[in-house]
C-alpha cells in the first residue's frame, strides 16, 4: 500500500449511489476514495477505469463532473488489504442496502482494531433506513475486543445520516458513468464528532437527525413507493406517467397529507406550511420526465419496504396509535402487497410465497413485524386477506 497522503475515505458499495452520490461528495472534498465491493466484474472495471463521469440531471439541463483519485478492492479476495486501508482512513461510508450491513461489519471492526491514527475514523452509513449507522455499529461492536469497545471514542465515531437523491435506471453501455438527479440532501448527526466533524462539502451536519430522517423517509420514500406500486398495478412504465394520471396523482398527494399530519404533529418545529412546500417540491421532483424512473426499479424489494420501520408501516403505525387517518397509507400497503413475482426482484417472489403459504394473521406478522395487539395490525390483516383472496 502506498504511504498515506492527504485524506482517505473507504466506501463500501460500488453501485450507482456509491459512485454517483457519496463518492462525488468525497472526491469534491479532497478525499481519495477506496471502493470496496464483492462483485468481481464491478471491481475489475473500476480498477481499469482511471476516471468516470457523473451527470447531474435537472429541469434546466445537465452538468457533468469527472471523478478520479479512486481505487477499488474486492473484499471477497483481498480482505486483509481492506482492513489495512480502514486502519489508515479518515472516513468509512457505505451504500450497500440495510440487509448487507452485517456483512461489512467484520472488516470495519478489524480495521478499527488495527488503527494507530490519533484521530478516530468517522463511520457514516448512507442507507435508506432509520438509524442505519446505529445498526452497523451494533454489528461492528459484536466483533470488537472488550478493550477497543471500552475506548471506542478514541478509535471511531459513529454518526447516523439521511440521504436523499434519485438515481434513475442507467443508460445501456455507459460503464462506470452515473446519471443522477441534481437535487440532493445529505444530513449527518454532528453530536458524535464533538464539534469536529469530517469536512465533506455538501453535507448538512445537524443537531437532531430524527426529524430529517422521518421527513425524508415518510415523504420522499413513501410518495415514491406509492407512485411505483400503484403505477405497477395500473400498467404504467415510468413514475412520471403515474403522476400525469390525475387519479393516481391525487392518491399520492392524499397519502402524503397523512404522513405530513404525522410529521408536523411529531416534530413541532416543522410547520404545516413548510411541510406542504416540501411535499410539493418532492412531488415535482419525482414527476420529472427527464429521470425516466422505472416503476419496477422504485418498487423493488417490497418485503423491506413493508417492514416495521419502513416507509408504509412506520408512519401508519404512529398514526394508528393516535387514532388518525391512514386510509391512503393502507391503499399503498395493498398495492405493495400486490407487487409479486416481478422479474429480476427476488423479494417480490418471496412475498408471493409468504402470502401463499401463510394465513392472513401469520403473513401480517411475518411481513410487517407488527405486534398482534397493535392498533394497525387488524387493519393490515384485512388488506393482506383481501390480496390473498384476489391472488389465489
């Protein structure tokens, strides 16, 4: 390994979000980026690509950026190298999907153990999930020695983050180049860094992340997924086509009225006016025909999206506990349950199996993680039974 010079960031996940969002920010902040992944072809291509282009797409046209100063390592074949890189890095980020966090914890733990740097490494998970860094930290700490765990603050700082940027389906044959939406939001907790956060341009360091995460997850992700599942079930190809349909556009808007009610009630510093403006900005973003965002891409992984802390069940559960309206969220849940056996999506096949092999109560419990005595449970169970009856 070459001697350390300048700042270095290790990024797990060489996919479009990793290359087109996280790496762009790190690169623009002067970090050398080391991509880590297990996909042989991807790592090989990155190793043979001295630079790639990120094209930001906005209503007013395109802007291109060149990303260089990166390396790539295959953790499947070169785990000791990955550990060595983490031991001398400033930042570790990941965009691998919440289900993969447990697999990347071991090399990060070993890298933390091996650190001799004076400054602790910043660990930031960039996933579409609430508290993803906390989840990753839990897996990492299982693999740390008692001594390191005791002195963890001197070795590593863990900060949750909320990311928001749409990456549409990419053009054929564009190699490592990435097309990405111009709009972005990347909020990171400031508190864990004790007033000395890593210098990453474009990151918004905040005192309390919860309102930002929930606002984003229950507006952008709930709205996007609602449009995708209704669109899929109505034979639409792209998200913008769903929102051009007045009936479906109104359904998305009504769903986001339900989640807006939750957000403004729970986070009193977010006013109704501010949330309404945020909702309309999001609807406008996902309606952008330039993104050509495919409904199957947005709808993929329905089991994760129907899980307890995710975009449908989490807000619906909060609202149900208060006796508030959830009719449109239940409609979105129904459409998500109908996203079955979609080509190229394993979870949609798994969803179909679960709905076929279990009764409504067991399937509701299994898919949503809701407790039977929760006020939302019986309402979702009714929807599950309806979908089971229709898809027999």
